[in-house]
C-alpha cells in the first residue's frame, strides 16, 4: 500500500476520538524533515547521499519520498533501485548498467568493447544516463544498499554520474540518491547533500503505525511505540504482525526481526567492553563514549543525541534493554 493509499485509509470513517487528519497534515518529525530537505536538494539538481542506521526501514522512506516527488509543483519521477542484488566485482560492473536502464525506463546499453569491465561500465552507464535525459519527466534513481557494492564499483557509479551530469544541459540529467548504512563505504560525490536519516520521534512513530493499523485507538498505538521504541523496522514489523493477529504481544509481533535483534545483541555481548556499555545503557542514557559507542552505533543498537550535560548515548529500543537484562 503506497503512502497516498495509507493516508486516504486514515481519512475515511474516522470516529471523533481517532487520530485527526490534522495530525497527518502538520506532521514534522525527523524523517519527515529529512525527506523535505532531500526534496529541496533534488529540485536544485544536487545528488544526495543518505546515511542511516541499521533497521531504519529505508525502502519505506524512499517509497514515500518518491510519492512526494511526483506530487511536487515540479514533479520528478523517482524509482527505487536495490543495489544489494547487483553483485560485486566483474559481475557488478556488468549488471549495474542494466539495472540502471530498467530503473530509468530506457533501453539497456549494448556491451562495450573495452579492455576491462571497469572501463566498459563507464561507457555503458554513460549511455544509459544520456538516454534518460530525453524522457518527459526528470528521473531520480533512489538507491538502497549502496554500501553493499564494492568500493571501486560504487566510486565508478559516482564518477559516471558526475561525468554525465557535466556533459548534459542543466536540468536534464537524471538525479541520484544513494542510501548507505552507517559505517559503510566512504563516498566521493561532488556537490552531494549528505543528511543522516534519524529515527522518528514519538509522534512521528505513532503516525507511522497508524498508517498500517488505523488511527482509531490512539492509546494502543502509543503503547505499541513505547513497547518497541522508535526503530522504524521494529515499528513496521510489529504493526504488520498485529494487523494479522491482534492478540500478539508487541515483541512477538516482530516475527523474524526478533531473532535478528537477539543475534545482534548477542554478538555485542561477547565483547567485554561492549557488554559492559550495554548494561550501563540498559539503565538509562549515559555520556557519549566514542570508542565503544561508535561500534554499537554501527550495529544499530545505540543512538546518540544532545543531553542536559552534552552529547549522550542511549539504546534505540526498550527491547534491547530486555535482551541485555535477560528478560
């Protein structure tokens, strides 16, 4: 169900005590602000590199971004491209131009007669990007899992994009959004806008689960958010689980994510320094310690932000504290 369908579903047949439509229209959480800033950067022709933590439900966010781009006064046609399945090395250099052509809706470039696959990739990718400039609407390729590509292939993609953008008439070249997990590949993309996709705040999290479960029982939605935290993937998995079986406990509604989370915490607990830090954070926020907290950030277990006495770290979900305590 796309964003428009989800929100129209909320508007219809709402009792007076349900989530009011104004709560959706005036929404301005961290992820919504990030989407607005990305749309602004794309309107000016800038590429975007979005950093995000594990379990950030980036495909969901990009799909909503694509809908918003189509509804702008100057619409852009955004399509999501999963890079994790493209492959690495020689396989990736051959497959990626074909994946780009399918995403952009143009014919694939013929295989180039070049000495190496890297050189052939630059030729073929450039041909695909130039074909896309003749389309009626300007295209935006929304790439998920850019860190899954090898470093060389990712840099070749950026280089091909920069070269094509330089050669085309301003305002005609396809636009690029690359989503990379925190701790993933470093990127050199000229003029890129580089936001961090933070977890939603409590209000935005309630709106996210309301789009799946409906907004008629606000206290139940808030209880769900308090139980699983504001980690987007946990919220969406729990809401979908409860949609099929309302008798489930929030933790059980996570499905396969419950095991994935337990494995991630288990790996961190095997390291003494990280285990001690998780036990501390299970009791509440603490002063940010870069040496250990950055490792937990990459694992998706911790987030940081301003506190009363400087930057603080905290666990991203109450479920993590439950696992650390063994409850």
